[in-house]
């Protein structure tokens, strides 16, 4: 499968190209305030990996959160416009699940991403399979967790760092294509938003 993967759920803006299921190129920036500026420039550079974008790529893979809701909406709006114009499919990839693809741990563990103020997004896994839905927890409560902790956080000291990347998004999409890719109405693909008490997949089509 040939695809372009995009990850913009945190301060990382990352775009990667894949051909025949193999990574070709990746471009990344960690300037959180410039996703709207950097993403189009990165994409313009990454498409040089293909002779003819419309003919050569099969789909786009996009990280849908949880993460920075503003950044996720920027990247998803960008990809939806491309997919509509090129008549290509979109593979929506849950952000935390994509991080699990880089973790070699066959027992139970947690993956964390910084959220806002004193909180973080968290999800429990057993090997590559998640055993809980993502949720929000206080960072001060993380010390109660006895299993290994992985993820992307500046606030948690005992974490095994895993940086969000379009590489992981693309690999997850390739490995799980049959489960993820459906005949979506494009408006049905939206960011995952977590409130303090529930897991919600936001329908923000009315705000466009």
C-alpha cells in the first residue's frame, strides 16, 4: 500500500510517505504553534516522493487523538480537503494505539500523553491490544500505577518516552488496514475528544 501519514496530535507535526508498505521518508517539526503553517509545507515536500500523487497513493492515514484538539482539527481538515480533491480514502488512526506499535512489552502497561494543566491522557494495554478506552487522569495519580508506563510527557518522571510520529501512524494503518478502512462518509471521521469523565468522538461538522 502507498500512503501519506500525518501526526499532529501534540506539539509534534510529522508527515511520512510509504510505498509498498515500506517507509520512504519522514519530515518532522516540534513547533507547536506552527502546525497550520508547517503542515502544508511538509506535505508539499513529501509528495515529491511520488511521481503522480493522484495515481500513486492509495490513501491518507491521520492521527485522530486524543491530543491537542486544535492541532487535530487543523490536520484533519487539511487531509479531508486533500482526500476529497484526489478522491482518496482516509484511514483514521487512534493516537495512543499508534504509539503501542513501537513498544515491545507482552504484559500489561499504560501509555500516557500530556493533556492540559495537571492532567494526562492514558490508556492501558496488554501487548498490542488495548484493554481500556482512553481517559483523562490527574498527573499526580500516575504514581499509583504499578505497571510500566510509556508515552510522551514532560511532567511524568518514570515514563519510557515514545514520541508521536507519522511513522507510527503509517505503520499502524498498514498493519490494521482491514479493520480501519471502511466506506466512510468523510464527515464521519472526526477527532477524539476526551472530557474528564467520558470518551467522546466529536462530530464537529457543524462548525465548518
